[in-house]
C-alpha cells in the first residue's frame, strides 16, 4: 500500500491486522517526500486513512471531486473512496499519512468532523504536524508500550484536528487564513526565531503584509507576538526551580541574560528571578 515514488520517508508499523480491536488504533503511518512523478490512484482503500500536506503543492481527486493541495490540506479516505493524488512536479509535496483501525474508528472520525472523501484546510496545521511527528517517533521505538502510547497520541491528534477545524476559515477568507498559518509557524518555531527577518523567511510573507495582518487580527506586530510567545515558553521553563534564568534565556533564543530579563519583565510585569521565587509560595 506504500508508494515507491517517494524519498526521505519515515514509517512506523504497529499492526496491520488490528481491525477487531476496540477504540481507535493506529496501524501504520509516516512521512513522505513526493518524487516529481508521484501519482497514486486507488479504487477504495482497506482502512481509514488520513493525509496531511506539510509543504509543496499538488492535487487530489476524491470520488470525482478535484481539490488543490497545499500546506495544511487534510483529507480522509476509506474503502468507499475513489482516490487520485498527484504532486506538482516543481513544488513537490511533503506529507504525512496515518492508517487507522478499530471498532470505533468511523464514529470517532465523524465526531472530529472528518468524512471519507472530504477535505479540510487547517490554517494552524503545524500543531497537528507536531503530534504526527511524535506518533512516528513513538511508533518507531518497537517498545512494548508503543501501541498504547500511539493510540493515546492518535486521540490527541484527532482532538487537535477537531479544535483547529473550528478555527480555520473558508477558502474565500484568504487574509485570515494566511494570518492563522503565520501565527502557527511563529508559535511552533518561537525559540528559533529572533527577528522580523527570521519570521518573514519562515512564513514566506513580506514584512509589510505580515505586519498588516498581525495588526488587524492580533493587535500586535509580528515581532511583539513572537516576543510574547518566547516569554510564555520561558515562564514554563522557570516553573522548574532547578532552571537558571540564563538557561531559560538560552533555550528561547537569548544570548544576553540581561536583555532577556528586561523582555521578561516587560511582558510579565515581574523579573524572572522574582517570578521563580513567587512560585515557592504557591
């Protein structure tokens, strides 16, 4: 069932005959970089399968209905679905897939807003992507607990999809969709980003347009939003009494602990050392 027209793939296999097991069980899944000639055509698929496009462009035809694919496109297919997936040969797709079994799989997918042959466009898809990466990593460990851990992560994945589907916007609202996508990128990579230039490179959006979007939908500049995200991460780190301020600073991308302390106090209205001391009395 795996395509040979891929490279840079990462797969995990937990059990290909687990259809009689209760609940929702991940059978196998992975990550693929599509080759320029990538083309999949199927008349039905034996289990329920989810796919998420993480990068590049392509197209999918689900029961005769054509959809453009881009980062954040999520679709579901099963035995009732006529399927054709192809990549753009220049902007080749990277994508995740997950095959699910279990007695409750179809009802659980419906509860998450997913239907065979349907497609969602998740603006903040990086949050789903992170859970999918966890699934692949845990499923590849071949430990006795791998199946249970991956079943729990699958439930987190479906809950996250359900949550983000409610935040996504219809195709006609391009500005809001772009903002949500950029916001998701900043939240996912906050520790590694340092400047507005870093943000524009990560999002692929120019500084003027990016600033307009964040002022409109967030009330902050992109850099201010990044700073708030960094300080939220730093506060989480400092909740551990063993974490030094300079260590928290380094982990969120600050080489100067004094500059970090000023930024922390500006955002949280308390110095990082005082914040850490206050937790002892909670």
